[in-house]
C-alpha cells in the first residue's frame, strides 16, 4: 500500500507518521510538499498534525487552499482513502471533507496527555483491526480539539454511525469527566458518509512503535494493510 504524507510549513508530525509507515510497517511512503499536486500511485493520503502555516487565522484555514490539499480533495472524491490527524482533522473540516469544526478546548488550555477512547465501529478499513467497544489509549496534544457541529449534524453523525472514536474512561463510559476538551458527544474521530475519509484528534502514530510501550495505534494501520490485501 502506497502512502502519501502531506508536508506543510509548520507541520511537526509528518516525520512521526512517515516513520511508522515506512520503517515500522515497511510500506512505500512519499512525502508530498504542500505545493505539489502529484498524488499518483498514492493509495492513502495522510494529513498530519502540527501547525500548518503556523495556524494563522485559525487551525487549518490556510492549508485548505494548498495545491496538495486540492489534490487530496479530488483523491477523496474518487473514493480513495484520506486520513487527517489532529491538525489534519482541522484541515479536513475546514475544507468540508468532514462536517463540523474543531474549536478551542473547553478550559481554554492546551492538553497533552494519554487518553482512553472507545472504538465505536469496526466495519471500515480504519477500525477493522479493533474489536467493537474496545477501549484503547492514544496520546492527545491540542489546544483546539473540541469537536463542535450543529445539532442536526451531530444527529446525522450518530444516525449514520460516522463516529469512529469516542473519548471515554477506561471502562468505556463516555462521561464528561473523561472528555478532555469538551467535544460534543465525546467525539474524538469521525468519518464521512462513504467511510473513506477519517479525521481524529488523537495520535495513533504516537502509539504504534513497540519501543514506546504502547501499540494501541498500530491496529489502525495494520487494518488498512489488511483491507488492501483483501481488495487485491
């Protein structure tokens, strides 16, 4: 499976995700500069975390206009896979590839921690490596990670089972105490209606190297590879 990782000025997680994909999982991985539109031979586009363009205006507001992201939109419209992590999730919402918005955290503080999540759905390539209802722990690091959307949008997300990850406690209960940023319905990650575009605030790439002592994120990437083998 060929991965393309978008590289923006200000990105700081692009090398992290590339290391997991290229060195841990041994997959062909290409760094795609933000001014480059060439996504040929790319199966999965990853929009990484960081501070694209310094997060001027607001998170992801400028990145959406880059040639690489315009090509990513075309990639998604063709039904191909797109994943946005943290700042990448913010970019995807700014572009309209995913509904809603990421706003300032509830307490107006940057949060950096390890957070339990409940996996809500396992019939998509993104989550097929997990068990339904499984509680995993992934790192989070964001100041604008509070997921917000209009009530009808939230209802549609829930009705269509587009919520893939939800902040929870270690028992899988989605309580306000277990919600690190105030996200509506404890939403940590969603997909589009077709299921080929994923956005999530937690960082699976920071929990995919055995040397770090936590590999809860690796099942996400291995699920993708399994889906590719089945499709082939």
